[in-house]
C-alpha cells in the first residue's frame, strides 16, 4: 500500500534521491534515443543532399494535412501531459486523471490520423516493395525517400504506442492505487519526459517528410 | 570492519536459495552470476566455432564445405563480439563489483538490470535460431548488399538478434552511469574511484552513445533484407558505404567497449600484486576518458580501401594516431607501476602482465594499420585478424580471466588452486602467441581473411596457428574445471585474501545480500599499498600491517 | 523533482504551447515561399527551437540537478560527430552520388 | 623466392617497393617500443620481485614530467609515421593517367578484364612490364576487393561506382590476384593471375587473341544499337549535348553544380540522366538503368572516352 511505496528502495537514502535518479535514468535513455533517431535522420540527410530533385519530387506525395494535424495533436498532448504533472504535484487528483486521459486520447487520435495517412499512401502507390510505382522522370532514388518515410513514421508510431501504454499504466495502476502523491510523483515525471521526447522526434520528422517537396 | 564474523555464513547466494528467488532476483550479484552463466555458454559456442575454423585451416583442402565454413566464421564473429566480449567484463565483474566498490547497496535500477539479462538471453535465442535453422554467411560485419539483396532470410534473424542485444547493452550501461553518478558512498569522490570503476564508467558512456546508431543500422538492414529494397540498395542510388559508416560508428567504439573495462581490471591487479600505488592515477583516468571520446572520431579507418574519399581517409588516419597516444600513456604507466614494487607472480598478475604485453603488440600493429599506405596492403588480410585478436583475446579475455581469478574468492568464498591457475595463465599466453603471431606473417604474405582455402606454401604458418589454438583451448578449459572444482573443494576464503584496498574487500566472502551492513565512509583514494613494509590501507582509512 | 519543489504555473506552459503552434505555422508557411535551399535550414531551425522549448520548459531541463543538461545534450552533441565527420567523406567523395 | 617457409611476399611493382620501405620502418619502430616495454617489465619484475632486497624507498611521486614526456614523444613519432603513410596513400589512390587503361568487372566469383584493344580475359590479366597500368574497377553485384599482394595494391569495388587503381610492374612473372572483401560462397576462389610480360611478348599476346574490334569500337556499335546516336550524333535534330571532347572536361549542370566528366560521371549520366541534366538542355533522356550490364557500360564509357581524343583531330 501507499505507506509501503513511500519508503525508498534499499539502495537509496531518501525518496528524493530515488526520484532524482529515476529522472536522470530517463534522461540517459533519451540521449540514446536521440542518437537512434538521429542516425535515421543522418541517413535521410545524406540522401537528400545527394538527390535533392528526386527527394523533392517524391516528397510531393506526402500528405501534408495529416502531418500538420498530427504535429498539432502532439504539441497539445505535451501540454496536457505537463498539466497532469502539475496536478499531481498539487495533489489535484481529478485534474490529474482528466489531463492524463486527454493525453492518451490525443495520442490515440495521432495514431488514427496516421493509419488514415497510410491508407492514402497505399492508394497513391508509394509503398516500397508493396505497390511502389516510379513516376516517369522521378528517378529511382525517390523510393529511398519512401523507405525512410515508412521506417521513420513506423518507429515513431511504435514509440508513441509505448507512450500511450505508459500513460494508461499510470492512470489505471499507479494513480488508481494512490501511488502518485505530491510527495512522490517521479514515475509520472519520467513518463512525461518520455512523452515529450516522442513529440520532439515528430518535430524533426515533420519538416523532413512533409515540407521537403513543397515550393 | 575486517573482523566481521562469518558465522553463520549467510550470504547473497545462500539466502533463500530457490529457483524463483534467482530468476526474479534484484540483487546485482546474482544477476552478475546469471550473466556469467550466459556468456560462458556463448563463449563455448564461439570457441567451438573458432576450433572448427582452425581445424579447417590446418590444411589447404580443409575439413568443412565452403558454405559451412562461411557460416562458422560468421557465427564465431557474431557470438564472440556481441554475446561474449561486449558483455563479458561489464555485465559480470562490473555488475558484481561496481556497486561494492563505490559502497552502494545495489545498482540504481535493479529491475532494469534483471531485464537486461532476460533481453540478453532473448537475443541469444534469436541468434541460435538463425544458427540452427540455416546460418548466416555474410561475416559478422554484414556488409550490404551481400547481406541483404544476396543473402538468405536468416540474416534478418541475426540482425534482429544484434538489435535486441543492443537493448541489453544499453540497459546495463545506463544503470552503471546513473549508479556511479548518484550512489557513491560518502567520501567516494571521483578522484577516489578505483580505476576499474572508471573503466566501467567510460565504457558505459561509449555503449550508450554508440549502440543506438548500430541499432538503427541493423534495423535498416533488416528492413532491406525483408523488403529487398532499402536505404543501402545501390540499384536505387543507395550507398553501401553508408551501412559501413554507421556500422563502424558503433563497431569501432565497440573495440574500446571491449578493452576499456579490461584496462580497469588490469590496473586493479597490477596495483595489488605489485603492492604499490598505480603510477599516474589521474593520467590513467584522463587517458580512459580520452580513449572513450576519441574512439568516436576514428571509425572510417576500417574503410580506407572501401572507396571513401582520400581526404576523409587522411583525416581519420590522423585521428587514429591520436587515439593511440592515451593507449601508450596507459602502457607506460602500467610498466612504471612495477618500478620499486614488491611483485608477486600470482595467477591474476600473470594474466595482467600478459595483457600488457599482448595489448602493446596489438596496439602497435594497430598503428601500422592506421598508417594509410600500409593499411592498403594489409587491409582484410590475416594481419588484421591477428591485430584485433591481440587486442580482444590477448587483451580483453586475458583481463577477464585475470579479474575472474582475482575476485573469485569474493564471489564464491572459495580460493582457486594457485599453481594450476598459474599454469593455465602461462599456457594461455604461450598458446595465444603461437596461434596469432603467425597470422601477422600470413597477412603480410597476402592471405585474405575469410578464405576457406589457401595456396599450399602458406600451410606451415597455418599449421603453427592451429597447433597454438589447441594449446589455447586447453588454457581456457582448465579454469572451467578447477574453478568448478574449487566451488566445492576449494579452501574457504577470508574476507580479504589478497590484502587489497577496495571497498569490496570489506565485506565477508561471499558478501551479504545488500553488500554492507552500514554504508561505508570513504577516507582515501584507492591503491594505498606500501611495498616497503607490506602494509596497506583500505579505502575506509584503516591501515593494515 | 518530487517533494516540495514548486512547479511553473499552467500559464507558462500555455504560452509555450501557443509559441510552438505559431512556429509550426511559420514552418509550413516557409515551405511555400520558394526559398530554395534556405527553406530546409529555416524549417529545421524552427524544429530545433520548438525542441528547445519542449526540453527546457516542458521537460523541466532548467533547475537542479544540472547533470540533466549534460545527459540531454550528449545525445545531440554526439550526433554532431556522426554528421560532421561523415561529411569529410560525403562532401569530397569522387563519384558520389552514384547511379544505381 | 620460393622458400619452403615464406616470410616475405614477392615485390613486383614500384608501388610495392615504396610500401615495403614504410612497412619495414614501422616494424622497426614497433620492435623498438616493444623491446623497451618488455625490457622494463622484465627488469622490474626481476629486480622488484617479492622478497628481493632491492630498495623500494624514494619511489617516483610526481608523475606529470614522465607522462607529458612520453605523451609528446609518442605523439611526435606517430605524426611522422602518419605523414609518411598519408603521402604514399595519396600517391597510390590519386590515379594518374596510365599508359594502358584496362577495365575490370568483378562479379560472384570472377574477375573479367577488358583491354583497350578489345581483348577479354577472365581471372587472368596480361600486362607489359615497366608500363603504368590504370585499372577501372566495377562490380556487377556485391562489394569485391581487388588485391595483388605482389604490387601492394588493393581497392574495394562497390556496386554503383567506379574505382581506379594503378600499378607499374617492374618484374616479369605471374602473380596472384585476390578478392579480399567477403563476397559470398566462393569468395576464396575469386582469385586469378596477373602475368607481367616483356613488351615483345605482350605485343605477341595481344595479337594472338584474334580480336579485330577495339573496346571503343565495340562501344560505338552499342552506341548505335541502343539508339544513343539518335540524339547525341552531331547531325541529330534533337537538342542533346555533343559528346566529342566531353571526357575530362568540366560540365555545368542544371542545378548549378559542376562535375568533371570522368568515367563515373559518364556512367551516372547513362543511368540517372535526370539527376545530371546538363545546363541549357531539356531533361528528355531516358534512363538506361537495368538495360545495360557493367561490361556494356564500360564499352560505352570507352567509346565516349575515345571521342575526347578525336576532338583534337576534328578541330
């Protein structure tokens, strides 16, 4: 029960130290995630630099409105997440539950738009290895763009799904059992860090995918 | 503290000794032992492959079918690199002793530590699946497009195994970094950390910053293999060298992932058995961190003949010479640490001195490979094979065995048979040199790596190498037997049989579940040995005569 | 951090949120202005600014322990090595880009 | 040099002599350093073994003098080796115009060579002694690596790009060609022989092949077959860049960049015409990706290359 939870684990002197350390651990993990997605953007960068025309041509088929709606959803979800943490710090339980629900909902909306976008891509014949058709004059390097697109958005969706899972775990387990208190809400802060990072990834994918082929 | 009563002998291993208590444990010491079991299994799989390779190459005609030979050396590389060498020292000795050496009761995230072991075994199973179902014949470097457009589907499984393995590496490294930052005992300043902890810290930094790039790289490889179109596909304008850039961005630092903890172990051993403070402690720590950082600037020296620009090759060659400087500092400091010591040649010390010599040879030949014009000639020949085995087997494995013997009494509470251990250490050294030195000559003669056959005039050197390998195999099998024997029949160890100074020796042998009854307070830096009167001062400030 | 540390009021975050939405709009707009090579520079610059707002404000990078800065920055810093050192090759390689 | 136990590879090219000198110097430096380390360890190990009576007093405490000393010392020695090695590397990899230009295609698991006179060989290469040979390397499938140990010359062959190596053999005889980049099942058999002949014997060998069409002429035939001439001929009605004098010149592209028209550029233009549209011309050329094998591409390259020489005679 909660009195149990409020005692730090054996290797920590205080709860504060335990919470601090958990956050630092998440920051270290986010550094590895930065390099993970960074490596993918690196590959993208190399090819966009090498095949500017092919990439611009291919990126014209990316569905701009889907990407734009999604970036709005994610930025908003970061706001609701941070408001949930504020609510936890103040001990406002109702607000905490509301903002967490809102966060999960926005995340699910994102995935919904994403699935719809994949459908549009399929209809457009831009799915490599499934139904990709090289448009006359577009050059074969355009397929590289679409490989990048599916790997990047797919991985991002996986991360976001994990994020939604974590938020629901907080909501249905830790909060419901009263384990998130104004005295110790570090687990929620850790999830918040992860959530905002997934948002950050999209901030960089957005111009890379949706804005490359305009103008 | 040294007068802790060892009666009744309740320790981390005997307390609640059920299968479930091991499989669900959060104790870093138990997890270290479980890692030890896993990597030993993989060491023998990789070792069996190595034995097959040397048996095969004893004659030009060979023993195996070419297709089998190609699978065997690929498996040898993949298993030894990712499933033995990289986790070897950090996940076992590091897991066991880093918390004890900094005076902590456990790692920062015990559950993540346990998860790391499960993920490691999962990745091992995926790899074994690829091995049993059909094998992979691309070499452990998985160069595209051979590994994607021109290979069978088990490359996908092997790539996923490496990908999953990366999670285990990251979880372990993350734990170490956070633990060393946050859980040091009072008084354990950064300038008082034992060099082994410094080694583990620097290696964890490298693991965290390099592994994600490999993860992305193998993921893209798996995608390309699965879909038959991908980012490295030259028929779509993709660049096969991009795979190599990202692969070596990880895999060159990975060499230092293997060697940095070994350097830490050897520093402990040399100080303890030479009974004097390590020469140039701060120089050693700076050198380790310098190696960790510069190791990221040198990756393309694996690609000097691969078709990168001449300009890039010159830059990376220069960087490679820079990384040699801190390595040289370390070698000189170890040697100087013997000066005016009181040296005893116990088994761990033989391993440690062997390490210094073999690492020096490996490092110097590394310089030859860094020299652009020489690399053009010997790249992808047996010269390279000999070079990196000198670093990884002569270096890392020697240090691993040295550390294992040194800490064996602490881990198990038993002493190993000293004379037999010295004999094994000596045998390993001789067998190793006989195996790999001829390969330098073969390399300059022009024998390419990964050839299942060769012209008959090169047989002499290959036979020598194979003969050495059989001696080496005995050298590695012996400890398995006598260490196993010592578990039951070995003499009981006192808390500090080597009269060493680290905090880990303040506990009983084997240590209790949470390491320390009370958190120790650190008063001085490590290695306060005095060769003149044989006294030493443990890190809690107590002088022992 | 847990415990008694005060957190920023909701208004600060709402301003940050509005700023990020505004920047997104700018980013999309810049794509249609025909800026040529400048466009991606502006767009990724905006993305970096938005990320900075997220990191510093929403992810509470400001405030103790300062070690967070080191950890958060190391990932980005190391990416510079990957990008920068590879450019020694890609910017000068003979015959690159290659035809398929 | 056929020792029963070989210690040193044969050296049969001026490239090899230069690399050998560096190699010997490096081995000497390494042996010296190793002897120093090993000597110190041995001396200390004996003198300061446990129980020996040697004095342990006055141990060196201040270590920075030593450390800075040997850091600077090793750095200077290393930099000297770096400069030496880099200078040779640039010389080795900046391929000069060869006396003879030969095209090589690597494929699983053989080397195909095409001589300028149209002669073709597989896993065998005949060249004259004392001439600079420039080899243009292409790969049909995976990455291979062309290595002649006796010449100390090696270069990976990456599909999609041309690589060049050169060597000037100074001894006659037969030497091994090896593939050193693992390329699949029969990687170990992707070897061949390079035979260095006296000039007279070489001339004889060339004529014995019974080939009447040079590589460029074969390329010209292909040029017509594939319909390239329809646009690129001087009297064509289509507005296409003329190819006479193209090879070796600087070309201004539509996107503002400038490329040197080398073998790689010509290959790229045939396969990815849209990426390399020449400034002032409409982007109408179709891509020939997938229609031409690596050997055919090399023939076309040889033909277009030969047009460069014609330019002088035309004007």
